[in-house]
C-alpha cells in the first residue's frame, strides 16, 4: 500500500508542475547567465589574488639587496680592458715541432694573427709572408724548453715576444697573436 501512495504522489506531482529542463528563471535572468557571471567573478577574483600575492612576495624578497639584485657593478678595470675589434688571419694551420728539452716534447700550436679592422694592406702581406711567419713560430718554440713554454705567464710572454718578431718581419704592424691550440705532448 505504501508503494501505491508514492506512485500516486509522483504522478500527481508530475502533472501539476511543468518540466522545463535547463530553463529555470531566477528573477528576471536565466540560470545560464547567472552561471556565467558566477564563474567570471571566480576567475577575476583568482587573478587578483595571484597578482597581489606575487607583488607582495617580490617586494618582501627584494627589500634586502635591491640595488645589487638589479644591477651589476661597473668596475674601472673592466672598462679599461675592453679590446678593440680586430680582423683575424687564421690560415696558418697547425704548427708542430720538438722542444729543446733533454727529452724533447712535441708542441702543437695553431696561431691566429689579429690586425686592425679596415687596414686592407695587412691581409695580403700576411698571405705572402705565411711561410716565413710559420717558420719563425716553429723556430721560436723549438729553441725553448717546456718550463719556458707552459703556464699562463709564459704564454702571455710568448705572445708578446712573437708579436714583436712578426712585426719586425712585416711592413704593416699586427696587433695581436692568439693560439687556438697550444699543446705540449710527451712521447
């Protein structure tokens, strides 16, 4: 009997209320407009919350060292060392030979010669004197011992001395010599 009562109530309730699936009206706006406005407000609120959190965090974290975190200090030593741009003659290739040690070591160097940008007379002269310059570099290294060649201080001295020797040979001066490969191998 109780089942019959529920069935009758369901039938009666269904007949009295018209079914309008998805078309509820709340006041004068449809439910879909209310849902869109609700989700829009949630998204805008989340964006505002994230922006405020980021701004507060950045200000809090950046209070200690504000100047050092945003700028690198300029030192006068760095400004003075800025080198001029050079053209480089890199067609010498590897130069190999033996050092003057009691037990000779093999040296392998790849020199590059830097000259002033815009000085058109240097490049043809370097091409013409390539064999002489290679021989000069080979003889220089062959006359030295390994103790005179290894290390940064020796390398700087060698570059300076070779630059002087090359400029004695050349009509137009070159500005710098650099080594792409600078090795000493014990056999």
